């Protein structure tokens, strides 16, 4: 998988020259990590990990759209494409909210299909609340907290999701 992942990651930086869907391409690049990790540990790929990886795709695309809102003037000047350039900041933030809602739904669906235990779902609920918080503190007239949303809250999302997967796996592997 590593050659494919490398091509996707290297190709991402050029996508803003060609398509507003560059955020989805970044999400695809980041979504390869859980698939690769699952494949390395289990030797197989199944629908649950593919669906969880799609959740990562939409989570990453959603936070990248938020982050790209600060670059909209530069991107327009340089003839680069992005969802904020295409739809404006208000429209981009609505798309980001939709991406995060889809992400949350995919995390729940993937966890259900994988029959993960309760810590995964508690973590996923926290992830959903964190993504809501991200959208609560950033808006067309509230861009001064963009760094908090992008860097701080997204670090909490990733740590929470990882911890919930580890805790669910530990309970599943070592029942009482």
C-alpha cells in the first residue's frame, strides 16, 4: 500500500491547482493510515475498516475546509481552487459541517459493523461533540479562533478516536 499512499500524499499538494475537491484528496491521503494499520495487524481489509477510513476522510476534509478559510484571498489571487474559494467562507463552513456529520455517521456505522465494544462508541460520541465545538467557535465572523479549532480540537479528536479504538480492542481481546 505504501507506493499508493505516497502517490496520494505527494499528489495532494498539486490538487489546489486543478480542483476545489483538494480537501477530499487530503482526506483520502489521511484515510489510508487506518486501512494500512489494520492491514498490517490483521492481514486483511474488510468493510468496517473501509467505512471507518471514510470517516477519517470526511473528518480530515472537513477540518481542511475550515483551515482553508483563512487562505481564501491568497488562493483567489494565486488562482488556486478550494471549497472556500468556490463557495465563500459561509458556504465552506456549511460544507465542513456536513463533512463532519458524515464523518460521525461513518464512525458509528463502521464501529457497529465491526462489533466494537462500548469504549469505541463513547469515544465516538466525544469525537462528535468535539467536532460540534469546532463549528461552534469558528464562523464567518469568528475566524480568530481558527487555530484553536484546527490545531487544538483536532488533536483532541485524533487522540480520542485512537484511545477509544485501543480501549475497545483491549476489552474485546481481554474479556473479564
